[in-house]
């Protein structure tokens, strides 16, 4: 069934409710991180996707690096990342990413990328090189990779998995009925297959949904049921916010109580960890995730790269 969502410019932008108000980014930590990202010529999804949490996260020295440039080959109607013809692959990018993350002395970080449908492997080789460089530069840092769907080519997914991420993440973004309108070039069943493949390989898996695009509660429950059956490890649920009038409009603001109820529903379906709230994003509170990831790995019997290189504590 094809669903036609309203054209953004036809719908007035409603005022954010009180629970969605955030401070303007600023402060010493924010300024320092901004300068470092600029100096190294790196990109962050915090900036490119206009994340509302950038001020809070950057002042805690937490950020999500975006590799493979800042121009995406896809035109998802919710996303503020630029769409167009990407520049050639920057072979030195993995080294610079590792250099910056090591200098920040992070215990956990999230790395994501634009979609690179122009590349034969979707960018999997650069993904693997970036993970390898980060493991070398900061062996005790846990790493979450938030990847695209690689057009469903599982060989490319395996290239990323073989490089040893601690968490393998790929976002479904919305419910199946709305997927084609929200993620124009993506396919829901393909995204689900990528997550299921990573889970079968023993990876800790993670996905995220945006709410407020017109989905029904029963549709969200059906997605959560399927993810629980898949034994997904981590789920994030957050409010969709319209980046500009060119993007999809907000159908409604989801109350914090509804997010709390969905969290309880997801936990009851066997998903091990759920972050659910209006301002939750894929890398929400990434600065405090090291202990969680290590605990989930221990519970699942997975030995992560960081665990192998943890310092020995004398009795």
C-alpha cells in the first residue's frame, strides 16, 4: 500500500511543546570540539543532520563522526544531510577519525556515514579501514557503527562485521506503511534482513524509530514484536523533528508518557535495552554507553575488541 504524506510546505510548522525545548549550543567544551572537528576536516552527523542534542553532547565531549564525506546519494525526506554527487573517497579519513577519537579519550563512540550508492561496496572498505584505525589508536574504546543498508548486499555487511564493531546499528526509521515515503530509496524488508543477518552472526544489534510521522500505535507494536522475535539488543525511540519546510511535516508530538509506555512494551518483548523519549536519537547519551555495551556483550557471550584490551585490575 502506497501512502502519500503531506507536502511539507503545505503544512504550517507547529510550535514545539515544552518537553522539546533545548538550549542553544555553546560553552567551552562545545567550542573546543567544534574547532577540532574543523581542523581535522571531519564531518559529524550532529552538525549535518541538525541534531537538537548537539550542545549537550558536545559539552560532554560526545559526538557522532560521519565518514565517507557529507554528501549522501539518497534523498530521505526526514534527513537534513545534503543529497548529491559525493566527492571521491578520502583515503586518509580513517586515520584522522582515529586520531581525533583517540585524542578525546572516549570510552565509547558512534560512527555513522552517508549512503554511498555510487561505490561498488557501498563504502564497506572505508568502514573496515576506519574501524581498524580506531582499534589501533584507542583499543579500549567501544564502537557502535550506524550503517546504511549496503543495498542489501550481505557481503558488504560482513566486511563491516568482520572489522569488529561492538554494536552494529541500522535504523528502520519508521513503520512499514510509511517507509517508502520517508526513506525514498530504501526498502523495509531489506533493512530488516541486514539487521537479522548481523544478529545471526552474533553481533549486538541496534535500530531506531522516529515517531510523529503519522504511524499508529498498533503499527509500532508490530515492529517492536518483530524486533523482539529477532532478538534485537538495543532500540531507540524518539520524536521526529522537521529540519526545514522542505522536509516531511510533523504529524503530531508524542507525549513523554507514550514514550515511556512503548519502552515498557519493548522491554517486555525481550529487547535488552531501550532508550525512549522525545529527544532520543541513535547516539543518545553515547558518552555513557561503554558500561552498557560491555554488560550486554558479557550477557550475550560476545567478546568485544575493547574487552580484549581492557586494563588488568590487580586483586
